[in-house]
């Protein structure tokens, strides 16, 4: 089973609650009043609305699903593709307090918290932070370069709701090139082994670049199988504001080409990307923007509109949800979104019902339980 039954049930209940009783303040469109986004072109990404039909009342409800919590942006590495160390260079020495992190988690209410950064294992109160989030009945993915896992392991307790998500962009030579330091792959693998030996759940976290050979990704998954890694997250590296000045990033067409054989990989290895998301990656249908689905909180506040683009930082989650002109974003609405393949980490189509097909929930359920 790719995702534990309890987690599937919790997420399904949360999604149903938010679709049946959506918070009205979060559903308003602010297009007429938009001054934050100078790139706006048109105001809808919902095909039925474009065609002049009213969308079904259950679809396109805005609510958070996966919160991206960045307690700090400091990192021991300077990975080639990292936007954070560039965009937040001026505040890289700052960090959130434990209280600020927990207040944000409570304010947002998303059932899954992705603790990222920076390198979150450099956060001095990472153990108490994870414990307090788990105590709130939430799920955690801790995204790390893996180098400090072995050293920090004693600060955590194994929990079905907690996953170490370890960055590995290829086998040793290419991963070390991507993170710009020799030896990182080996240390990350030591971290994976230590975490698995201590009873923790571990995923690998891979980004696919223009030069990535998908056969190497298969080799990586095969190599990781010996350590009984629980899942693989994999995503394309698309250009966005903080990083798109370089040639390593994929256009939408490149993404479709790279991922055309992803089904074969997914049958062989526990890839944690649903078949519906894979259809987006393969270009079989348009990926909608669900920026509100994974709100990001960091030292500057709530980052709007999304993890990638920064047009504003808000003090409160409520302000992010009510003051962002969501309808101005997404491919076709904003040129900066043209190559975006962001998904909310769970299942945007089934969860939000945008560009969805009748069969999606069944397909997703079968996959989750496979
Ligand atoms: S970059 Fe992606 S997630 Fe962000 S607003 Fe654009 S389409 Fe949405």
C-alpha cells in the first residue's frame, strides 16, 4: 500500500469537509482589484467557465492541503537548482521561532505539513517541532539533503505519520554534481540506512533536469530498493522566477518527453505520484494551478501566491487566502506560470476537481491502496 489506509481516510474526510462546507471568504475572486500581479492576462483557468458554463459547485474550492513550512533558509549546501538560497539571501541567517511555526500550522489547518527550507535538520528545535505537529494529528514529510539524519535521529521517534524525504537527484556522480559537493550522496545514503535501521519511514526525493537520463533514475530506485525505501517522490525541474535564468530547467514540452515512460517506472517501484498527476506530467491533460493547495510559510510570512512565485508576503494565513488574486495565476493567465508543474503533493485533480474526470477518484483510490 503506497499510502497507509488511515492517512487516506483522514485526507479524504478533510477534503470532503472542505468541499461540502467551503469557507466563503476563501472562494472570492479579486481580479478587478488586482495590482500585485503586473503579468495578468485573463481570469480563468477552469475550462467549463471559459466555455461559458457554470462549474459544478463542488469543484474549484480553495482550501490548503499540504503546508510548506520553512523554519529557516540556511543550508550546508548550495544546490544548483535551489531558488531559496537565492531569493532569501538577505534573510538566510534568520529563522522562525518554534511558537511561530506552530501558530502557522494551526492557522493553516492543512493535514499534511512538509517541513523544508533550507535544511530543516539545521533548525535547532526540529525534534520538538516535529513532535508538536504530530501531536496535532497531522502528517509530516521532512525534506532533507540527508547529511545530518544519522546525527539527529535521536531527536525523533518513528511514527507512521512521519517521513524523512531525502533529496537524491541521481547516482553518486550526478547527485554530487547537482548539489555541488563531492561526498553528499554517500552521506545521504548513510542517513537513509540509519533511519531505516531505526524504524523510520523514508522516501527519496528526486528532481528531473534537462540533462537527467531517466535510465539513471531507474538505476537509483533499484539501488535504493536494497535499503527498503518506502517511496519515491519525483518531480520535473521547471523554470520559475527565482531560478529560470539557467538552462537546466524543463519547459512543459520537455517534461512531457521526460515523463512519457513514467508508468513503467511506477509499476516497478513505489513512486509517490498518483496516476492522475502522471497524466499531467505526460501531457495527457492540462495541469491546473492549485497554488492555495500548498501554502508556504517562512521568515517573511505567508508567501503569495505560491511556493515558486513571490508577489507578496502576508502576516496571516487569512490574508494570504483572501488577498491573493488566485484567478490571475496559472498557465494561460500569467507567463511566469507557463512551465509550472507544481502539484499539491497529494492529488490536485481529485482533491480540487479541476480538469477532473469521473474516473479520477477511483483511479486515485486504487493507486493509493496498491
Ligand atoms: S507558478 Fe504554478 S503554482 Fe504558482 S501560481 Fe503559477 S501555476 Fe500556480
